C-alpha cells in the first residue's frame, strides 16, 4: 500500500485481534486483560483474553489478544480545537 500523506499517529487493527500503533503515544496501564493508551487528544482502552505485548517502543507498538472483547476510543477534554 502506498501512502501519499504522512499519517501519524496511525492505528491499525488486523484480524480483530492485533493492534498496530505508530506515532506519538503513551501507555497508561497494561494489565493481564487490558491496556490503556493515550494518543492525544484520545484515550484508547482495549480489553480481552490472552493479552500479549509483542513489541513496544517510543513510537511503535504491536499488541495481540487471543480474543479482543472491547475497544473504546474517547476524545478527551484537553484536546486543542
């Protein structure tokens, strides 16, 4: 796939189980069943079974669930409009 515009942050969900994230973000919490990520101006919460953090770095993450049960994306009040 060819991208003509810079798309950062970039969030991709593959096969309803794998989350690929590129760009500036911060991990708020990682637990046995859930992960909370802050991608300004959004807060992303993922819950499911068999959470595995395959890769995580300053501007990239790959997170896999055996089964993704819930994904919540909320625009926070501290956004710059």
